[in-house]
C-alpha cells in the first residue's frame, strides 16, 4: 500500500479512536479528503486538513481537533507531527518508511505507476478524426499527441479504454475531393478545367492527380465525367487515408478502430432518426427534418435532413454517438477543435433526446498552436506555401520532441511551439534533458557491468545508506507518482505527467552531480544503483504515457 494511503487510514483510525475514547463526539466524519505534500520541506512530508474537514461534525475548533488527532496518531511510519496554522497536521515520515517505499518501487518494477484495473470504467476516446482530404497539419498533431497520451494515461490509471478515429468519408468533402483531383488530372493533359469553388487547391491534390496520370496514363479521359469522378473518389480517398495513417504511425499514434462514416448509412442513421421521431424530438418543415434543439437552450432548431434529402453533418454525428453508446461504453471522450465549442450543447441535446445521460459525453477542446522560429511565428510551409504539416514538423524536430512539447501544456491553453528550442541539444530543451537522464542511467549500468558489479537483488540492499538530501528527495518524489497518475487521469491532464517527468529528471541530475555512484564502497554503490533503477522505472513509465522514447545512448 502506498505511503499516502497508509497515512490516510492512520488519520481516519485516529479519529475513530478519539471517538471511542470520548475525546470527540459521535458522528459521521467521513474519509480524509486531502493529504498533500507541503510546498516547503520544513513543513513535513505530508500535510492533512482533516481537522478542518471534521470541524462541523465535531463542533470543535479545527486546531483543537488537530491536537486530539495527533495524540491518537501513533505509527512507526511517522517520525513526528506538528500542528500549523488553523489546524493543519504536518507529518514527518520515519526514515525507514522512505526506504520501504523505494523497495516497493523496485519490487514492482516497470509496472510501478500502473493502477488497479477499474473494470466498470469503460471509456471510448475519439480524437483527430480529420477529413481525409489532405495532410495533417500541426493543429492535428497537437490533438494526436494529446489524444494518444490521454489514452495511455487512462489505461495506466486502470480505466478500460478504446481509441477510435472517425473517418469522414460520406460527406460533401469527399465529392469535392474527387472534383478537385479530376480538375488537376484534366489540366495535366492540357484540358481547360477549373477546381470548383468548394474544392481543394493544395499541392497534395496536384501530386495525387500526377500519380494517377503516371500510373494509368490517359485511360480515364475516355470515361464520362460521372464515371471518372466515381473512380477518382475511391482512388483519392484511399491515397489520402493511407498517407494520414502513415503520418500518425510515424507520430507513435495508433487506433483500436477506424470507424467509417459511410458504415452508418442507411441502417444506423435510420434507426437513430426513428428514435428521435418516436420521441417527438424531430419535425418536418419546408421539406426538411429538424431537431428541437431549442428545447435545451439552442438559439434555433437544427436541420438534420435537408429538403433535398441530403443528411447534414449533424445527422451522421447523431447516429455515430448513438452507436458508440449502444456499444456499451460508460464514458465517451471526444477531442474537438476550439471552433466546435458551440456544437457541444447541440450534441449533448441529441444524446439526451436519444434517451441517454448527456453527461456520458465529455468534449475536450483543443486550442491553437503557433509555431515559432527565431521568435517569429511560422504560418506557412516553405515547401508548399500552405499550412505547416505534421510530417514537416516531425522531419524537422523529431517525433519525441514534438510529442513532448505538445503534451507539456494543458489542452485548453493556446500554445507557442518553439522549433529552435525543440531542436536544441542542451538542458534548456526539456525533452532532451529528460532523455539525457535515461541515457545517463544506462551509461551507469554499462560502467557497473564493466566493473563486475552485480545488482538487482534488493532484499539484501542496505538502503539506509542513502542519507543525502538529494537521495531522500528523489525517493519522496517517486512516492508521489501513483497519486499523480490517478489525479492526472481524473483531470484528463497528460501535461501533469510531462511536468513530473521533467521534475524527476531534474532531481536525478542533481543527485548524479552530488553523489558518486561507482567508485565508493560496494554497499553504497548497490544502494545508489537501486535508487537509479527506481528512477529509470518511473521515467520510462511516464515517457511511455507521453509516447516519448527513453534512449540508452545520446
């Protein structure tokens, strides 16, 4: 059991003992809500506000309750306690408790940080889901890095998680894609053809048309335009989707399922609309079908089926979210661009009208990314003159740096991505600094092996030899990790893991500079190698959540 949980139980037991002895009146005191690490070492290893929490039940001043609790708080885990302020209980751990925690990490190994499975908490995370009509840009990259890190984080915290990419392959955008490729194809043969107003004008469309020409020549010129558009729709969609999957794979992003919008038609769409009609939540007007979104605060009702019979995007999304709920997931997490803010209430309304709890849908909004080079915003790709693609960013700074930087900030905050910093091989670059800690640890392993030093049987290791402040600080920092994972998962905050990894690496580098690991007496070397190994376990675990590698050499 983690030290924090043991302390929580000890405080609760102290409260129960105080009631039994008559020091506190009978009542429902509840579980200890907060047990935090103080901002300064002189305030102890942990601080509890249990006295404030229980003041209403006990009808006593918090400081008086704290004095009573401290009298009943007896354990070999605790060296001493102090009461601060209005009634905070500051707890100083016994040295052996700190060393026991280090042994727990080493005995658990690489799985330290993974919490018990929460079988009832099934979650479906849908993210990126960009239209397959062109390359992914850096904004998609931020969503991809965050989404995959969130999936990893939730799994580490014990949630049963599936990830999904929704392929928008049934709307007008695919028709416009085919029309754009068709125009570029005809132009390559000298024909007078214009990209439609709603078409795509990127360099990638020209490249797609050129590939078709190089592979198949002019055979499509002998087709009718309708036939040619049908062929180009399939060819272009297939190519764009393959390129999109490659970019994501290069970015260490994989999905459990790729869900085609086309698969919703007609059965799933008709089934969802039938439910809404039966519940009286849709009506026909001017030849179109509308949903009564004004019943839930929308400024106007929304069209689901246009007068020409063509479904809106909203129609597909209604059917898709019903399908997700029908598959039995307890919680749906969607990651959308910030420009979709107004769509959230509408989608929750649809879920409510379908007969589900709208709170089962959680939408996280992705804020913009500004790329900086030499301190100046980069708006356009040097190669194409258009938006910078994810592939170009990966090529320039690497997957590890891009993923760490994207995950270093809260998703709901706008981000400036400093390209020069991401490429820098120095301690100023946080991802380099963290990875250098991993490389240093593996260098120590190699040096120890060359010196004939064996380690790894921790039951006989005397960790009591680790008495330096930097050593104790490292152990205490690692004790935080389980609680950090649980809290970060609840808050949907992979950036907390990124920050923790940096702080742990900083403490390790400080320890590395201040304490000799090899070349000292063998028992101390073994103890310090144990400490280093524990750091490596947690560092790798955290980097795996972020989708960043832990190199053995740099």
